[in-house]
C-alpha cells in the first residue's frame, strides 16, 4: 500500500477490496482461502459508501504546548 495516505479510509478500503478480490480469484490457493478472501472483500464493500464520506478527513493538528 505504498503511496496511499494512511488517513484516507476510502483509499485504504479500496485497496483492501482490490487485494481481497485478487486473492479470491487466485487458482493457486486452496478453495477455503479463496472463499475467505471473497467474504472479506464483500464485507469491505459494505463499508465503502460510508468511507467515501470521510475521504477528505484529516486528523487534527497536534496541540502546541
């Protein structure tokens, strides 16, 4: 996940969805692993719309003492 802003929840979810989708379609892996990746992908997709609302969120600046 090189180059992804760690505070951008939408980008992190999108990358996770893509990775889980690729794993779920990898014929080299056991069927149980592919099925688990597909379930993870589907669960992450359920949060994608919610995360879109927070795509521009930034953490507050640290307080100066």
